[in-house]
């Protein structure tokens, strides 16, 4: 992508060849809680500390953070443990206060990322600062909005930028608080390969029992790190208690992760090459089959036009979805996966048939004798 300049994301003294681990409480609640959590994490060799000071909440009356009062606590964490410290910012004033107190890095939350005016305000406030900035994905699955926020920060002269994948809101029933929708951050990586991506398993899960599987998947995809909400007494936390873990549980979680090889240059590749060639062959067959299916859809569109039949036939579409879903499950495929494929195919078929009808009607109108 043009017009974006991102430098290697780093914290001096941290081993950046391994996944970045950022940990700390959802909210800084008291000086005691902030320092106790930080000291426990530092003892486990965690070097980057996070804590929310300003908390955007859905409803008024909920705990909205201690604000500026917590900044001296973060200074104390930095002084006593040597850890890097960071917090979320949602306004220009938050940025000014954070910089004044020597905060090492900041991140932009999901609700703020969704508002380009707010992101621009933060970008303007950060102009000239030499600190890393992380950008969470917007609440809804909008990749362009996410990229736009990264670009706004970058155009303010910030070159150390990372993305935080924290999942997306959904009305569908899910075991997750925010659905991970892994394809979106994967596409972000394809579009901006130099941009580091960290996963926030706490906000994806909403439940500490699901953290391990999300963290492992992020590592399997080869994302650059994790930002995990950690509290010295999580069950007593003033916000998001159910998704926080203790520093000791964080250590166990990290120790349980399997880190895959991502450099395959020095690995014998005969088997892998054969499998990839097989995938290429199957993909080519899929393209041929899709092309054939669209030719049939076009013929159906012509038939519907000639016989004055509407394009959309809901009953037929429902039959297709039920039938294909059943066959997919029998073949060991996920029903939701197949539904998405056939929804996309059906949408393209409807568009194709609409074009056929419009083209025929336009030709008919043009060829009429005045």
C-alpha cells in the first residue's frame, strides 16, 4: 500500500524475535492494585505493562476509570519495575496527559477507531511524539476503517505502529464476547505486511476459560504478540473481571503455547510442495466449476426474462442452502462455512441475472423503431 511508512516495532531491551507479551489490568483501580499487579508481572519477566485509565463504557454509571489520578501510579510502576507502561487514549486531552507523565506507548480503542474524527484528533495530538501507537480494530468488521485509522496515525509522523486484533461485535450467538473473524486481520496482514499485529484474547473471549485456544490460534497464524488482561485479584476487578487472569495464570498460559516454525527455507519441502501443488490444482478446478456455474446462472437469467419470471426465488434458494448444508456436514465441513460460500455464490448469481435482464431490456428499447 502506498503512502505508509512503518518502522520495526520495538521496545529496547525486549526480545522482539519472540512474540510480544503485554499484560496488566483492564483498569488501574487503586495504586496498590496497579503496583501489586505490575510487580508480580515483572517478577515473571514480563516487560510491558498495560492498564486502562480512561474507560469508555456502554452505559453511564459504570466505572469509567480513574483518569489522570492513575498516571502517577504508572510512573511509579515504571520507576520501581523498569517496565514499559501504556494506556488507552480516546481524546487529544488523554494524549497530552499521557505524554506529560512519560507514558511509553498508547493504544486507540475499538470504539474510537470506529470514529475517523476522533482518530484524527488523536493523530494531531500525537504529532511529533516518538512513542509506539497501537490501533485496535473497529467494533464492527470494517477493514477499510481499521486501515484508515492506521494511515491517520502514520501521517501524523508516527512510524512505530501496531494493530491490535480484539474481535468484532456480532448479533449471532457465539461462545466469544467478540467474534475473532480471523480472516479480517489476516487480510490486514496481506495488505500491510510490515504492520505488526497483536491479538487481544481477553476481549475476544470475554471469559478466561477461552483464552488459551485464542492465544494458540494467534500464534499458529504467526501474529506478533498478545495483549492479555491480568490482575492480581481478577475476581475482584472493577471491570471485566471474568476475562482477566492472575500473573501466575498468564505465565502458565504462555508456557503452554506452541510456537510454530514460520521460516521454511531450511526445511525439506518435498511433501509441503506436493501438498501445495495439490491445493493449486484443486483451486483451479474450483475456478473452472464456478465459471461453469455462472454460465448456467446467465442462461437461467435469460430464461426468466423471456418467461417474465422474477429473479429472486426464495423457496428455491432456501432449498439450496438446506441441501448443500446437509451434504457439507456429511463431508465433515462446517455448516456456517458452506453457508457463507453459497450466500456469496447466490449473491453473484442474482447480480449476473440482473445484468442479463437489464442488458436485454436496454437492447430491446434501443432497437425499437421510432
